[in-house]
């Protein structure tokens, strides 16, 4: 009964993961009608309903969820074995799927893509831009890139970026109307531009450190954004003080559109880490991509978190 159903099972797993026939069809490079026919044929052979469909969404039934839990490890193993075959033939193939913030993509991933693509013409890199953390196991991602201090302790973490710094910035026009803060606590008397990652997450506090003293300041103001470029724009418009990554503000600071404040209170901190689940064998494409990121990382980049060392092959 199970002969010839491997393609059907793999297709079912993609639909269940994406919860969409449209997205799954695009990923599998099939038409939605062909994909629907595959799933219906699988359900008919198994004589069980695997997916619950309505006009807006698709979800696995209890039987479907049970099958998916059994399928996913096997599909990962099959994918890894196929990648290994390609590597054994001297050509790295397969897809590495990574979640990252836009800043992490621009500063860590984008610079290595030309050389990686030139070295591994058959390998593919899929980058999913997201500000919030993803469960990379549940979302069937290979890895993520985030700041090290926020990573789960059961993840393997590899340092892939330079140290970063925050910058407190305001426009000359705003500072002409307000006394510049001399201490972080003074920010509570200013219009500050806040940052919230998702609608459900709290507004982020501003962290400061000097001479071994750390402060967490909760500021207030008329504006809140979830994108640093919008915060910078509002600051340049004179609407308040912003707290952003220093390299994001650098062009506007150099041009005089912004002024840096409290610089002595914003020391460097450990930058980005690539993280992935602990496995006996890392997929070859992921291992090669990690190697490319580490090779591109400047040697003077620091960081408090332990570098996990070279990825296992």
C-alpha cells in the first residue's frame, strides 16, 4: 500500500508545515490542483483524513499531526543523505533555510553570498526576515541568526559578527529646544521614540553600562515603532530621542542630521550568533554556510559568549 507514496508523504509534510496549499505548491513547484490531487490520493490510500481544510486555512487533523511527527525526522534524514551523496560526488547541493533580522542579513549574510554562490553553484540559501524569534525546529528551519544573549541554552551557537554598540541619538533641532540628557536617568524627562518587536511584546527598555554600573531605563514618548529605520526618521524629524544600533545611525551622524548622546554609557556588546539544534550530523550545506560566515568574520570581532567551534561535518 505504501509503494510510490514517498512524494505524497513529503508533499503532505510541506502542506502541514506551511498550513497553506498555495505556499506549499510554490515551495514544491507544483500547481495547487496537482498538490490537492496528491493529498487526496494519499488520504484515500490511507483511508484517513489528514488535513482539515476551510476557505482560509489548512490544519492537520489529529491523525495528520501524528503522521507528521513520525515523518519529519525521516524526511530530514533522507534530505541529509541526499545532500551527503551530492557532497561525496564533489558537488554540494541542497537548501539551507535561515531566519534572521534585516540588520543581521545585511551585515552578516549578504556579504558572504557572492562567494558562497560561486563556490557552491548547486546549493541554495533561503533567508526568512523576521524580528521575532522562531522555533526553528517546529518551523523546519536549519538555523537562525540573532544576538547571543537571547538564545536558548540548548542551541549550538557560533559567533558570526562583530561586536555591536547602541547609540542614543537626537536631531540638532530637538536639542535646540531641549537640554541634552547628561545621565541615562534624564531620558525620563524627554520625548523618546520607543521600540516594540511584535504587537504582543512589551516595549523594550534602554540598557546602559559605565564603570561596572548597569542601568535599565524605561522611557516614554509619543511614538513607538517596530522598525529602526522609522525610529531614525522620526528622530531626524525632531520628534524625540531614539535608541538604535550605532552602525544604523552612522550615516546620519556623519552628515550632521543626528547628534550622539550618552556615548560613554553604550559600550560594545557581543554581536550576532548563528544558532542551530544540536544534532549528530549537521547537514553539509549548513556546515558549508557556517564555514563561509566564520571565514568572513573579522578576526578582531569579540563577544562574551563562547564560540561553539567549527561545525561538525
